């Protein structure tokens, strides 16, 4: 989560993280591009009450869900260890987790995946949720969003945590999914 530290992480945030990572994974597969991914391990991404368990879950989702959809992960990192008001060593006391345990634990989690990063993934999604480009662009323009903000596309009925699904607009990744016979549902 890239919101303020006082905004709690919800099951919705976690569910959407699965969908985003699988979507990036599929795009990586289709375009044959390695990903450099950041995982949450600081005050901004885990919030006031997060700790090593939440960092482990975040890392598992980012790594495993991305590879499940065919993602090529070239680099996996933890975000913002020492950024003021965001990092592990937050000088305002906002990050309650034990700092030394966080650094040691997250470092071990990252190191455990290091050797597997370059192994190709044969994964692919089981379903694609298609968001047609034309109405999406119209909604972005109408609401004057400068990025894909919450609420512009209703993904609430999709359980990305349990369904190996991605969401795509029109383009090569959608075409590739159709050629492979992956079921496509238009939203």
C-alpha cells in the first residue's frame, strides 16, 4: 500500500496485490521482459502495526503470484529501508516493529529467493478479466485521473487471492491469452 501510515491495510488491499502481481507476471511473460519488483517491508507499506509476518506475506505474494502467471523476476527488493517517515528506522516512532528483527528477517527472506529468480516460469493465468480500452480512457479523462485510481474499474467481485487471474486492456497480452485458449471475461 502506498498510502499514509495511518491508513490500515485491508483484505481488499491484499486481494488486489495478488491481481496486480499476476497481471505484471503475465505482461512480463508476453513481452519477454524481466521485472524489478519492490516488496513491502517498511512503515508505508506495512503501516504502524505491520511486522515481519506481514512483510513475509507481501514478499510471498509479490514473488509467487508474479511467477504463477509466468513472470520473469530479475530483481526482488524491499522498499525504502532508510527513507525518512517511511523506512524501518522511522525517526517519528511510527513503525512499531523491532527494527533489527525486520532487517534480518526480510534480508533472509530475500536471500532465500535469490537463486530462484532467474529460473524461467512456465506459469500462465487461468482467466483474464478484460477492461476495454475505449471506455477506460473515457472514464480516466472524465474523472481527470492521472493514474489508475481505486474505483475506476470495479474488480471487487474477483477473488484474486484464490483465482489465478489477471486484468488486461486491449493489446498483445490479451491477444496472446485468447490464442492460448485462456477464458476471457469482459468487465
